[in-house]
C-alpha cells in the first residue's frame, strides 16, 4: 500500500505532523514507563486519530518503536538491574518466529476482522491485568 492509500499520510501538513509527534511522545513515555506503546497505544491511536487501517497502523508502529524506543528503554531498565537477560534472550526466537507467522496471518484477515481480533486481545489482557492488579 502506498503512502496516503488510507487517507492518513500527507493530509493536513504541519498540523498533522505536530499531532503525530505529540501522539508519539505520549506513546514513548508509556513505552519507557510500562513497556507498552506500539501495540497497546500507538496502533489504536493511529487508527482513531489518523484514520490508518489496522494493518497500516500495526506496520507503522513497528517502524517507530522497535529500534529507537525499545533500545533506549532497555538501556534504562538494564542500568537499574530490571532486565532478566536469560529470559529475554530466550524470548527472541519465539518472538522472531511468531512475528513471521503473525505477519502472514495478518495478510489473510480483512481490516475489520483484524481490528476486532486486536480489540478483543486488548480487552482480554486489560481485564486480566485489572483483576490481577486489584484482587490478587
């Protein structure tokens, strides 16, 4: 899909760029504080605020978050001793292979179904997290 195919890129010029930047700042803060950002915040915000399709929002969030935010947040947590290197390194092959499979599965889903699946996962995890935070 070329830039602008979902009506989001290039629209509104400088004002859009400022809104994207501010949205990214909020997501970066959340990523650094809570280890979330791309999937939990940026993807829905790109869809809701900038009319990105679910597929485009997910792909765009990967460009923005994996290299810069992930590395910087990792360094901050590592300095404080909050990284389990053994577990983290064991996660890499699963995330790598899962990312390939997930990307292929995403290609097969229609945008509306993709958004429904994504919303369902966020809702289920959010509910689980809320219950474990208050009633555990």
